[in-house]
């Protein structure tokens, strides 16, 4: 059985999972990783604390910058209070998919 693709098509762009580490010391995308069940997620750390939506806002800003889209194009579809989140990004699917796949494996 083949592992699921890390980036999925959505109605307005792409969707993918993120494993967020708040209070991570710096804002960075650490690459793709696989969970024990084989599902893929992008490992992201932000220096913001997980209070009052600060870590989620930092995540949206970081993903928008990394994908060169506006913050309004990035949204958290699921997992607002969880570490594992589903992110939707509006835009050109092929371009977004290519940029995401360039982020490589987690170290």
C-alpha cells in the first residue's frame, strides 16, 4: 500500500497537515515527516506562545511567507487548539504544490 500524498487538492488550492510546535525558539519550517500511521505532515515551529491564537497567527504568517501568498489565502481548516492542524491555501495548485514539496524531509 502506498503512503498518502502529503499535499492534496482542494476547491481553491491545496490542503495539507502541519504539526505545530509553539514556543519553538524561532519561526521555521523544518520539513516533511511521517506519522506512525503513514500520514505526512509539515513540521513547523514558531516562537509565539499558544495563547489567544498567537501561535496560530504566527503559523499563518510563516506559511504565507514560505509560499509567497497573502495571509488571507492561508487558513486553519481543522485543529485550532491541537498541535496537528489541517491547513488550506488558496491559489494556483501546481505552484503551491511545487513550493510545498521543495520543503524536503524533516531533519
